């Protein structure tokens, strides 16, 4: 096996040109990896906040729900009606416990900005309800929402939620579909 020897002057100029490019490429790869890792850790942290909200609401724990909301929290429904944190908490507490309810919140996109993050999420709730006819019906509610979270003392708090779309199914048949104008 023969080794190609380059003149020293050529080798130095090649290294001078290639090393910065190689270092830049390595730095870019590390930056992309760390940004992706930080986005993933942010998504995990926010999913934990949504899970905490789900638990607090299921337990009708007003204090726990309130601790997840930013001061001045607003909720905008698909019809454009706005309510604050106390009204939202009162509505949740008015709901009867439903042992058949199963729900999942899926974070579709997470867009961080300094001090806040915007989340596009899908909420899917399924349950069984007995109709006036005594027959059990499969109910499904799907909403698509845009949520804004802000950080306060290192804790993510929901500042605003806007429901963009709502679909309601009874036994697999679409009964109602609303899109925010």
C-alpha cells in the first residue's frame, strides 16, 4: 500500500480551508441536535403540564387547576366566547364524574419563543352515555386548539387557549362540527 504524500504547503492550505468547514459542520450538527433535544424536552415538559391539568380537572381540584393557569388566563371557545380562569374552573367543577371517560391530549406542534411557547394540540375524549331510549351510545369529542404558555419562575403556565375546531360524534356519526371563524 502506498501513501500519497502531499507537499507541506498544499497540506497546510487544504487544512486551513477544510478545518473551519469541518468545525462549522460539526458545530451545526451539535446545535441542531441540542435544539432538537431542547425542543423535545420542552414538549415532554408541556405534555406533563397537560397531564397535570387533566388530573386536576378529573379530581375537581380547583387549586391544582388554578396553579397551572397564568394570571389573566383566557379561554376562547369555537364560537368566540371568552371566559377567564374562574369561569373555566367553575364549568369543570360542574361536570359530573364520568368513569367511562377516556381522554388524550396530543401536542401537534410546539413553537417556542422567548418566555413563551405556542402549542397546537388535539384533544380526543371518548365515553359512553345512556340515551333517553336506555341504549348506550359511544360519544367522542375532538377539539383542535392553540394554546399559549408563559414561563414564570421557571414554571410553564397556560395563558390562553383558543379552540379552533370541534367535532362531536355519536356512535361514530358526526353530529356537530364547528370551525372558529
